[in-house]
């Protein structure tokens, strides 16, 4: 690839902010309870799995759920030789689907992948672990590699940026179909990204929050931190609901009094939560918690200044799905199931 003036990279962070507007070794064993599920209608985006640290050839990888992930590096692809093999989150690998393996991002999660040689950008669903060969940052399915136009090359320089796509695009990827076409990268940004790759690639710092990805979307699948409990509101005001707020001085209180219950339910336990929303603004989180207080035990936890409003915990995915259905019926259409792996 042609070398570019290194001074161009000084403008990379600003260009990235503007753009926001618009086979290796075997992966770790599947960590989903539904190992080997059939690819297609049974594939789900919940629960999201982060997973425990794992070691491949003396190198340890620590899965995480970063609010911002944007990196330049090499992409490779894997294909029919692994068709039907369980992926790291328990699905069956579909070579013709638009999916990929990543070493640390949550399973599943969604990324835009841009080919630096052409500017073509596609949306990809992460459902596996890898790659573990060389300095590659993502391993695409052959279907994704074909859509991106890099099958003949084998490996290619790319940009990988985590996003929160609309549900219609998620649904298409879950059944192995491409999402709606993305806009190609602008020539100015492409020049800066190529220069970044020539200098060794790596993570792109976040200059400003991306306007197309609100805090709630960025934090949709963030893991639960151990909350710091504060005194619950008086039982006469809000019986049967335990409020837990981290980094908040005041307890969450309901907007209107509720009639007293005969007796409060026992404290819940488990690893599944229903997340109703996530906010950088404490007042917005408190309002949502108050509005949802009739649904059950509320937790408001803060991680990296993002406040996550959740119901739970629940002992099983079945119980969490029942709670999710109640949340949707109550008007919380963005509610999702999240699994706390206990890390």
C-alpha cells in the first residue's frame, strides 16, 4: 500500500468524529447455555456474554465491553472448513452468513468493518472468538469477506468500529443475511485511516462522543458492577421493590405513592437482568427507575459515568424472558436481557 504523509494522522481523531455522523487456533469453548443451536430463527442477541479471560499459546485475552471501540489493523477470514462448528457463544458457524470472530468484544456485538483499500463498509455480527494468528484484529466469515470484497486477498487492512445498529439490521444478520448497505467512507477519512495503518494501526482515540451512537446505545450491553446499596424507600411508598444505586447520594423514589402490599417478596438472586436503559444523565436514569418501579426489583449501577437501569436479578433466562415480556408490555420497548457472568 502506498505510504502517506505521517502528518495526516494528526487529523485522524477529528475526522473519525465527523465520520460518526453520517484460521489460526481454536477459540475458547462456547460459554452459552444453548451450545450448538441451529443458525437462523433460533439465534438471539440475548443474553449477551462477555466471558472469562482465556489463554491461547501463552497469550491471555480479557473479554470486555468497551463503551468505545475503534481500531485499525488486519482482517482475515475463515470459511467452509469450520462450517457447523459451535461458535464461542454456542451458535453454529454459518460460513455464508455475515459474522466474525473477535478476541475480546461481547458476544454478540455489532461492528462496522471498512476495507481501507476501497472504502467499502459493511455491518458484521460478532459471535465467535479469534483470530489468534499474527497481528490480525478480526476474522470474518467468508460471506462477510465476500461482501467486503477481500476474498481474493486473504488478509486486508480494515477499520473495525463498534456500533449499535437498528433492530432491522440486527434481525437480518441473525438469519445470515446482509444488513442494509452502508455509506462508503469519505476520501479524507480513508486517507487518514490508511496513514494510521501504515504507522502500525491500533486503537483510534475517541475525540468526541459519536453523534450517531447515544450513551444508551453504547452501554446497552455493559456488564453489571457490584452495586452499592442505599436505604430503600419506605415500604408504604413503594413496597416490594429494592432500589440499589451506585455513586448516588439519594435513594430512588417513586413519582406517586403506591398502596401497601401484604408482605415484601424475598430478595432475588441470579445472573440475568433486564436492562431498561442507560444514561449519562443521573436525573434521566432516576426518572426511568421511578417509572419502572412497579415491574420489580430495580438496580441503578454506574460504570464509566453511564447509569444502567435494570430489573432483576433472575435465576434463569426463562425467568428473565418473562420479565422482558412484562417490560415490553409496559412500554419499555428498548429493554434487553443481559447476563452477568460474575467477573
